[in-house]
C-alpha cells in the first residue's frame, strides 16, 4: 500500500535501463560493468535510501515483470516459443540483477546481508505470487514465477567462491520460499513447484552436496507437503487427467530418489507413509523398497532362507521423523509408558481404542497418525526390551509381553476399518533387513497364528496381498513375510476359507505362491 | 467428498493443467544468433 | 466379511474392476514404472539428466545448460585468425547441415552456392533441394519445364529421396550471390 508517488515510474524506468544494459555488449563479463553503473543509477534515484524503498522497488519490479508475461501471453500473436523468449528477456535480466545484488551486498566475509536480501526477494516473489493466485484463480499462470525461481537457482548455484560459501543459506532460503508456496497454498503453481523441487541442481544441492545431509530434513518437508496436498484427491479411486499427471510426475521424482538417494527415503519413510493415503499402494511400496546402497539383500525366494541368522536384523534403522510427539495427549503417553513397563493401569487396554477412534465420520474415524506412531513406538520399545535381555526378536521372544498385549488388544478390539489401518501401520515397517523389519514381520505372523477369528487372518492376508499384487517394486520385508506365511505349515494358510472365497482370489494366491516358490 | 476449498483447489489445478511448464523453462535461453548475419531470400530456411 | 470393504472380497472388487476399468484402480494396482522414461538400471545418477516430472525421456546433453568457464568462449578472440573455410572440400551431408543450421547467416548462402556448384537446385515453392540422379534423364523436357524422377533432400529424414517432380524452371533459384566481404573461399 501507499507507494511513494512516482516510485512505480522510477522502477519501470530503472528496469528498462537494466534490461538494456544487460543485453548490451558493453555490460561486461556476467554484467558486472553494467551492474556498477546501474547501482549508481539506483542511488541517484534514491531507491537504496531505505529498506522500505528497496522492498517496494523489488515488489514493483516483480509485478512489472509478471505483467510483461501476462500481456505477452494474452497477445497470442507469436508461437509459444517466441512468446516465452519475449517474457524471458525481461525475467532473465531481472534475475541477474537480483543475483548480483545478493552477491555484492554487504561485506565479502559476512554473509548475513546477502542472505537477508535473498530471503527478502524470495519472500516478495512468493507474496506477489500468492496475491496474483488469489486474485486470478483459474486465470493464474505460473510462467513468470517459475522462470524467476529457476533462473535464480541457476545463478546462485554458479561455481563461484562467494556463492559456495553461503550455499546452505541460499538453499534454505529457496526451501523456505517453496514451503510458503507449497501446493496447498498455491495449487495453480503445483506443476511448476514440482519442476523446481525436482530440478537437477536443486536435488544435487539439497540431497547430494550440502554437508552432513543438512538439506535432507528440508527436502523431506517439501515432499511431505506435496503428499499432504495430494492426499484428499488420491482418496478417490479415479484420477482426472490433471491429477494423474501430478501423480505420475511425483512417481518419477520418487524413482529418481530411490535410484540416487535411497538412504534419504529410508530415513524419512515414516513421515512419508504417514501422509500417503492407504490406497496409494505402489507409491508407498516405492518408498518402502528403498534400502542403503551398501547393502546386499538376500534373495527372498532363497529356499530355507534363515532370516533370523542375518546380521542386519540386529541393526536399528534411522527414523528421522519425530513421531513420538504425535502420541498425545500427554496423559495417554504417560499411561502407555506405564502399561509397557508395568502392565498397569489395567483399564489401559480397554480404553486404547477410544484414543485412536476420533470421530464417526466415514473415512475419518481414526487418527491414522496416532495409530502409526503408537505401533512404531510400542514396537521399538519391544525391540529394545528383547535386546536388553540378550535375545533377538523371534516368534518366541515377542510373545507374552506388554507390547504384544497392546497389539493383540488392538487387532481384536478394532472394527475392520481400524484393524486394516492398524495392520497397515505394521506392514509399513516391512522394509530392508533390519531390526524393525524382522520384529514387525514376526509380529504380523504371530498375530495371524494366534488370531481367534478368521476375519483377523483374512485382513492380515488382505494387507499383505494388496501390497504384492501391485506392479513393482516390492519391499524385501513384505516378500519374506508373505513367503513365510504361505510356506510354513504352522500357519495352515491354504486351509482358510478366504483363500478359496472366489475363483479370482484362489487363482491369485496360486499365481503369487508359484512366483514365490 | 472434497471440501469446498479442495474443490476450488482442483478447479485451479485443472485450469493450470492447460498451460504446463515446459522443460526448457528451467534452462537458460540459448540465442543462436548468426555470427555473420546476412539477409537471405525468404524462401530459404530462416530458423 | 462378505460385505466388508477391508477384507478379501473388498480386494476382489479391485481385481475385477481392473479388468473392466483400469483407470479406476490406477492407484491401487499401480503401473509399470519402467515405462516412465527413467533408466532404473543406470550406473550413473538419474537426477543429473532428469528433465522434468512430465517428461518421458531424460535430458539430452544439448538440453542442459552447463556453466562453461569464460575462458572456453573463445570465438571473439580467434575468429579472425581462423583459416578460410573451403566448402568444396566437404561432403553434401555437411553442406546441408550448414545450410539448415545457419539460417540468416552468410554461411547458409555459401553452402547454397556450393550445392549449386554440385548441380543441386533449390525449389523456391517446394523449399527443398533437388538434383537429377546419375543417368536419370527427364521424361519430358521443354523450354519452361521438365518432368521426371529426381532426388530431393529430405531434411526430416536427413537423406536423399526419389520423387516425381514437375519442375518449372522459374521456380528454381539461380546461383546464390555471396557478399564480397565473406571470409570464405568458394573455389
């Protein structure tokens, strides 16, 4: 509001001047000569007098650049390529200006001024975008903003010493801006947003180059935001074209991550699976299939594979999502810890369901995040307990414990929907060989063997089978659990009615069993 | 069912689906400018 | 359990739907991820050539902008020191390449002139280069046109193709004229 009179005209004049200087051969290498001259002009015009004026200058410049794009797009006189080239002429010049201002502001040795300026500019771009999005709605076009972010990413990741020294702060600034513009806030920008977070330079820096994996939590946050946005739309079985494209694009990005940074998917699998809806089975399997690159997985179809003899099952996987904080309220957490330790209060088990079931609304009856956190927390406590006794989890060591009481109570007490979600929470831990995979595999098989109704066994089978009949990839732990279930006579799998309930089901089991055997 | 906000999000997405970003939007412009510009007859290949 | 969506019969619904309406079960049954245009067996990282979430092919080297050291951009410094280009030394393939990739440049005219020397003629309406095949005389020949089978250069397939043409002589370009200042030897 209340731009000083004449500021818009000054900004427009300066922007035109800069674009001319940028394209002039006299601008010098990387526009450095042009920049020196331009900064003088900015001083002369009084733009650099106050922080308020600088901020307004940026805002007006961005609005002018965006306006150029909308007008070019509306003209529809030229081909798409020429229209874009026309837009990019102004945008690329403007981005160069921002990059130079960031690089040369403040002290060479003190990055604070530079990063503050970058955060300011990115914040303004985001603010202008959100306002534009709010006003234009279905008429919103991502072109200008996508170009600004893309080119700024390229400019500020050039191999220059001054930029390398502040790269973490630069990438953090980008992540902050992308978080502000996450799909739930700017759905019209989602396709461009996905392009940005999957840009080769963005992935390289965030996941491959920042030291000590400092970029991983931020990148995981961005992906989680994407999944959260997609979730309500993916709950419906049929995807319209625009959603199918987004889904397919997300799968591609996940495949790249699975191939290039599997450890990243391993470390953050919990948070991702917490927000991906249960019907997105292949997407979930993709994440759960990740395993560390230095690991060699034994062939799950090896005859007489002795999983409990594998050295890897003693090792705990990293879970870098703070899931314990989800176990709320504090009184419930206190009771849970108390029950695990002492099997008291005695009412804990009977009241357990009431904490997880939160409404009567179909499709929203259960607190799925709490369910997932509870399952993982209890399981990890169980593993620690067993290992503290010098044992390893097995069908005999996991039984007769407070932990198994909790699981058995849930599997019996929940209705079919709740039980399905509970079993999914367990199946989400069936991954590469590690202590969690082994413990939860044993747990699932134990619950099957000890089930007091066939419905429980049927649902355990359903949860495993639906993860197996999707196209690849399949997590190692899922395969070995299912193979054990159908191969080990102890479980009398083939004698159950649900295996033969329909010709297609029977054929499916026989087909899966053949490929397993 | 989707909430009102989600339905609006979908309609905005659907509209933007019709002008998706291009891969070249993330790459610098490469201006293939003629080194020795010369007017050529219009019937010759110009680009 | 027969009516419950979370049991085996619930799963059966998906299996049956997959046969009649695959779109309905896209999420549940998934798709072949090897058809998304990514080489999942590649020993190299995929992210470095990842073009776009909506692309079904990776970036080619020419699609990717690389940060080239300024020292590599030598054209301005050495262009006047380079030996003259002798197009007569080069094969037709290179001449066509120069013609089609240097629109608006004097090199295009030079390539056109060399092609003319080699009995190619540019058809101004058809916008293709045409030549007679060896030993292939026209079936009809008058003072204003001729007709027969000729070779033309198909730039989409990048090869010579035979085709019947009715050639009006006034549609064929005369010998291209080069500006005198061009740093090039046509002889």
